[in-house]
C-alpha cells in the first residue's frame, strides 16, 4: 500500500514526495471529503491547473495516435477536459479571482506529475489520462462537499460533464485485443500511474487546514483504489 | 516568390511539394475562391483535420510555455481551435458523413506540415499557430464562397468564432520586448512558416475539380501574403 504520510507545505500548496506505487483494495461505502476541503481559491486553482495539464497531455497524445479514429477520440477527450478547465476558470473569475494567480502555486507539483505520467506512446498516454482523470475528478467531487451549496453545485456539474470513459475503454480494448503483449505493459504502467495519481490526490486533500494524517482518510483511499481497480477491470487489465 | 505549380493528385486529395519559402506583397481587393471550392466532404475533411492538427500543436506548445499566463493564453487558443474542429465535425455529421473517413485522406500531408512547423520552443510554436491559423482560416472562409448558402453560413460562423489574435500578439510582443534577439529568430521562422502554410493553402485550393494552375489565383495569394505581412507587422516583425 502507498504511504499517505506526505509532507504538508505551509500555505496550502501541495508538496509531493514520490514513493513507489502499489494498489488493489475492496470497495466500501462512499466517503465524502467535506472536512478536508481546502479554501475555495486553492481548490479551484489546483483543479483548474490539473485539468489544464491533462488537456495538454491529451493534445500531445493525439499527435501519436495510431490512426485517425483514435486521434479523433483523443481530441474528443481533450475537448471535455478543456471544458472542465474552462468551467473551473469561469468559477475562479466569478469569485473575483485571477486564474493565473490561482493556478501558479500548483504548477511545480502538477508539472512533475505530468512528466512522470507522460507515457511512451499513445496507449500509455491515453491510459494515463483515463486513470488520472477518473481518480482525480472523483477526489475533487468528494472535496466539493465542503464548499458552499452555490459553488458546489456549479463545480460538480462542471466536473461530471462529458464522460468519455466508455469511448476510451472501447478504443483501448480494441488495441489490447490486437496486441496481447500490450496488456502486460499497460497493467504495469497502470500500477505506476495509480501510485503517482494517489499522491496528487493526497496533496489536494492535505491542502486543507484540517490535519490530513487522519485515519478518517483511509476508507477514502480504499474507495479511490477500488474505483481505479474497476476502471482497469473494464480494460481487462489487472490493477 | 513561392512557386504555385504544385502537383495535383487524382482524387481531390492534396499532394504537397515543399520548395523554399519567400514572401512580401502588396494588398489588393479581396478575391473569393468560390470557383475553386472542392467537394463539401473534401473541404470539411481537410479543414477539420487542419484544425485538429493545429489544436494538437497548441497542446504541445502549452506544455513548454514560459509561465502560467502564457500557458493559459495558449490553452485558450487551443480551446477555440478545438471548437472550430468540433464545429466542422458536426457539419460532417450533419451531411451524413463519417468524420474519421473524411479526415483520413488529409492525414499524411497535414501531419507533414505539422512536423515542419512544430517549432523549437513555445515562441516558435505559438507563432506557427498564429501564422497558420490566420492564413488557413482565411483560405477556408474564401473557399466557402462556393458552398451552398446553408453550409456556407454555418461553416463561416464556425471558422470566424473565437478570435485570439490580439491575445497572441500581446503575449508574443511582450516576449520580444524582453528579449530583442527573439525578433530576428522569429522573423526568420515566420518566413519559413508562411512558405509551408501557403503550400497547404495551395493544396486546399487545388483539391477542387477546377484547374488551379489558373492565373486567377495569383491575386488571391498576393492577398494572403499581404494579410500575413500585416500579422507579422502586428508583432513588430519583418515578414
């Protein structure tokens, strides 16, 4: 199991230490993260920069797509990722914030995450998007529980818009069927991805003022890993 | 001056030969390209794939942006490029076409164009987007003159939505002021870009059944180069 004892930084800015990844767990009842919601500006800045980063990775992935159908699917996923980014920017502006200023503190950690999860080819890059977007949107939806109703409703609507998982599963599954060796490579890659993604999730949660070394968090991570396992199962891959 | 004697391929699929670039011309009255409009499916497939390619290049460019403000601007331009791509895909679907099939014939030439115009850093990549999107959207708006009114109106609305030129000019101009050496490097890069972009424009025009070795085209290219010169002027760069 990954250790969640990440170092907390001072001003609510996530700081990440990268241990070795691991995985596998059993689903339990859904746990919300309302007690761990950071300040609205920190929440929005981090979520917006993560979507921006995922979007950029998808732009790069589209370039290496094996055929136009895959390329088009990748562009579609990039589009809904960008829509989420835009929705979060609009929310920052609605609160009177400056999106550039809000996103800036998260740049270093998220860029490092992107570098680690870039992938060697289209298959790895699209799996990275599927794993990271799935898990991180789940975290931000749970963290939204601690926002005021007004913000929460708009933000959850933004985060839950444009579900591309079925399209990714269809395209990746076909690729795996065509090349059985891909399955073991992607399963391995998936384990590294979930480790790195959970660390970003952990940083998002520990950006709150609440102590995040709390044992209340354990069931949340168990659930996040269970959801990840289901996503890998959908591809016929071992998590 | 660039030679426009490109080789025409058989089935309306553009084929490009890459000579050396050149530039500079004087504006004349606006010339439309209605006589040279290719079949709707060829027109839409090529325009949609070009927007997709420009979008991918911007996703990559955003990754290398020097700061979050530039990154955000790049994402914004990527967003409106992707919106144009989506709008063109919607038009393909409206005509009962399959976007993947429509775009496929244009993949090779456009991918080659992207490879040639990728740029070594953010400044070159964003200039490439500015030059290529400016010139090619201009070409496709002119070519739209030969479509039926119904298609023309919707397509021109898609192509003319989301004007990001002012934002690009503001950001690139600041970068050039901060680093005067950038001006000569980007001016040189701009000359290569316009050569390559005009070849793509030429391919789009010669995809029509009409013979495109026509002298009627000369004023069009003169205008396209004049518009390019104005775009470079806006950056304080010699075209």
